[in-house]
C-alpha cells in the first residue's frame, strides 16, 4: 500500500508538469523558446522516472541543441553539436575547483573508517547524560562534528544508524524521534564545510568556494543548535518519548590511578593539588599528567581570550594612498572598483597571489603605477638644499595606540570566567575520565578539521590544497587507530595487521571516491551541454522576461526562488537541482541586485530538504537500510517532518538576519 501511494504521488507530480506543457504549448507554431521549455519539463519527468541524470541531461542537450542549430543551418547542425559537446566537456575537465571534490570525498571515507566516531559518540553520550534527550543530543552533536570532517551524507547517516539508532531504541526512545535526529543530523554535511554541495554551487555560479565555506559556518552551527534545542524542549515536554538514562548507564568506572587519587576529595582539581604534596601508591608524574589534563579547558579559554583581546584592541592601520591616487589617476579608481568586484566572483584564491582570499590587488595596482612612475619634482628639491641638509632626521613614527577594550569583550570575559568556575566546581573524577575520553576521540579529528578548514578560511591554502592535506590526514588517522586496535591482538602482529587493514581501507575508499567523483563530473558535463542547448533555444531569455514581467520586488523574487527550490527538493536530489536550475536562477540575481554568495547560502540551507522530504528523501533510505526490521519507512518519514519545519525556521532567520552568513566572509575578505 505504501508503494502504491508513493507511485501515485510521483505520477501526480509528473502530471502537474506535463499537463500545463501540453495545454499551453502552441503546437502549431513552435518556436525555439517553446522547445527550450519543453526540454526543461521533459528532463524533470525523465529523471523522476528513474533515468540516469547525467546521461539524460546529455541526451536532451544534444538532441535539442541539434534542433537549435538545425533551425539556422541544417547542413552544419551535426558538426556544430558535436563541437559543442567537446568544448563543454573540456571546459569541465579544465575546471580546477572540481579537483577538490575527489580529495574531500576520499578524506571523508577514510575518516569514516578510522573508528573515531564510535568513541566520540560514546564520550558525548556520557558527557551529556544529564541533559534531557541526551542520546538524541549526542547524536546531533556527533553528526555536526563528523560533518566537518566529511560532507558525505550517506556515510554519516549510515554510520550513526548503526551506532546511535540501536542505543536509542534500547533506552526506550521513540522510533520517530530517533530516526529524525539521525537523518537531520546526518544531513548537516550538506551545509557545514567541507561540503561538496558548496563546491558544486561555487563552480556552477562562479562564486568563491572559500567565501562559501566561511559563510556556511555559522548557519550550520545555527541549524545544529536549533535541532538540539528542539530535542531538549521535546524531552522536557514529553519525557515518555525520550526517557532519562538510568544511573547505571551514567556511571564511568575509574582506572586504578584515578581511584587512588579520588581519596583526596570528591573534586578532581582540588584533589590533584592536594596530591602534589604526596599521595600513597601514586607517582608524582601521574599526578602532574592528570593536573595538566584538568587545566586544559582553562588554558584553552585563556589563549582564546588573549587572541580575542589582541584582535579587538589592535590599532587600525592607516595607509596614506594619496600619492598613489594622484599618480594613477582614474586608473587607481578602476583598480579599486575591480578589486571590489572580485569578491564572490572567483572559484578559489588565485594561486600566484600568496594564497589569500580575495586575491591581492597589488599586481594590478603596481602595473598601473608603473606606467606613470612617481618622480620627485626637481625644482622643489633644488630650492632649499641647505635647509634640507641641516634639517634634523625625521623622528620615528610613533607606534599606533591600541584601541580601547570594547564592552562586548568584558561581557565575553565575564561569561568565560563564570563558565570555567562552574566547570571546575563540578569537576568530579568521573567527569575527568569523560573529558579524557573526549580528548582521545575528538582531539585528533579536531586537529585535522582545523588544519583543513582553517587553512581555507584564513587564506593559507586553496580548497584543493587543503583537501589534499585533509586526505593525507585521514590516511594517517585511519592508520593510527587501526594500529592502536591491532595492539590488543597477539604481540608482533600489530604492524602486519595494520598494513593489511589499511590497504583494504584505502582500496575501498578509493573505489567509493572514484564512483562518487565520476557521478559529479558526469553531472557537470551533462549540465554544461544542457545549459548550452537551453541558451541556444532561448529558454533562459523567456524565463527572464516572464519573471521580470511579474514586477516582483527583491523580497518577492527571493521568496519565489526559495519556494521553487523547496518544492524541487521533493522529487529531485540536490545535485540535479544545482546543475539544472542554478544556471537559470543565477542570471536573474543581477536583475534583482542579489548577492550570489548570500543566495548560495540560502540554497545550501534549503536543499537539505532534498534529503529530508519524501518520496525521494535519500537519508530515510540510508537509515532504513541499517535499521531493525520492525522500523518502517513511514515512521522514519514522520520523524523527519518536524526537522523539516526547523529548516524553514532557520531559512527565515538567515534571510531576516543575513549577517549570520555574511559576517565572517565580510570580516575576513573585505
């Protein structure tokens, strides 16, 4: 019965597309523009019928492109469409941005197999044991952290379905809530960098992937926070859906050293300070080690506050460019305009310009100044040679004074001190052990995440270079954790076992990477051919004229565009929406004065519905593949619907407060 309903739903959507096409198309007087609209409708219908997306796009593009050329010169139509295929395929092959796709995907598959996530989920579960809905909260947080190491939605949902779903069901959690938390959390990889979707959008729209990554950081955190807030509120409101964990599952057994030290007092920090004067049966080196681990949160907060203080009070550098403007004249103004226009128009930082985003304008400015060199006027130099000689040496320029400390810094400082004081007040020996578990599971992953995303966001490397570093880091993590696991086996076989396991991991990851990358690249080739044929037929021009004839304001256009993308997310996947419909929307952004970077962030947030909305809802099928047999697909769909509503709320918040997404790119790159 369920399959029959889904079939009726799919056929109904196809009818909504085909019937208006059949009714409103002037079949007796077909123009190229009409053919373009017919091609667009047929592509959607054929994809919904299950045909391969990439080859459907190529086939439709070649056939309708041939019709467009044939209407002009029938004799050259075949040669022209073949030339178009070659040119479009070569343009995709020469797109440097796409090199980052296989590297990020390879990194994600390696991290997935490094056995980090199981330890991370267990430690987060214990750390949040007293939070309402702790298992669901730990699941969402784990998914958010895992999403920063891999943008592969299927891998995250499948892995968390194996780890978290049985644990939540054993704890008495509702099937719907458990399924919703896993699928929604797993889909965070679509938005949180390093997202493959952002790379594909950047390459399609000509927007800087670096700025997209910086802009998507805070919206991703906001969406994860909304998910966690919903789960906590629901657990307090309806505790029977997510019953609290029993005390037996909250208990962490203490190792022998910690058990001996616990005799110094219930608080771990004060007990360690007492143990410095001597504790029976415990070496002082162990006490010092435990104390350093305990002080790590305070030291981390102190370092962050110091960096924030330096940044908040750093003097504003004043550069006198009057001489350059006078020398360059209108050329200097042109350079300034072009430098401002660069923002958001590049795929990644220019390789030759020191790997910073946006590209430095020094090369253009220097070129303009070189044509009109600045020379000191001779008469002015000859008028007062004596005075110039007798004049004392110019005093060194005084150091710029630091800015006063802003009020917000004192507020952050007070909150940080209060949080640290509360943390150490509750710092029991069990919490110390949980913290050490978090360190061993999250610290290696966090180093890799900071190395990859930090180097991209702060302009130290291009996304491609950072992805290569991340892939190598994932390889090292997989090898290290396999070696640690192999040490538990027979002595002398750890290295051999590690090499054998690592070889299998690399082989399987390489195969899956090649499979995923081939799909993305063929989609780009098909999309490029399809877009060219659509433009040749004048379909883009017809849509632009129709949209502009509606007399929409910018707000109305944005609402219409996001509504269309939201609806398209039901029958189509995000890859198809990006490669087919973004080339239609992007030219309209200029007409309505919309920043392509901001539009891309809205699209990325909106397109998570493609994984959470039935009947496609790939996240539901990933989870169903690893869920117990008694869990039905309808239960998974029902659990995803509240999180879809949260996505709509997040989309509205991002539109009302665009600074959520644009603040970080503006601070870093402008």
